């Protein structure tokens, strides 16, 4: 996981604990988990969306000509 070993993760957790305090850690973890879940859901929805095919230039030109007449 990003090349982090056990000791690096422990040091990172201690730093986060010192900065935010023990009472805010569950709140931070919950927010992070919800953010990851929302990102995954949005990525799944984006795969299902199909782009509408664009019209050919010839069709666009003929439509413009018919509108101007």
C-alpha cells in the first residue's frame, strides 16, 4: 500500500492522533469512508452513461440550409 510499512503507518497514526485528538478520529474515519463509497458509486455510474452520437457535418449543413430557406 503505497510502499508504507508497519512502522510508517504507526507513526502516521500517532501524528494524526496528536493533531486531531482521540475524540475526532471516529468522525474523520467515517467521513473518509463515506467519501470513498461515494467515489466508487460515481465511478460505477459513469461507466453506465453512454454519450449521444454526434450528427455528421453533412446533416448539420443540410439542416442549416433548410432553416434559412
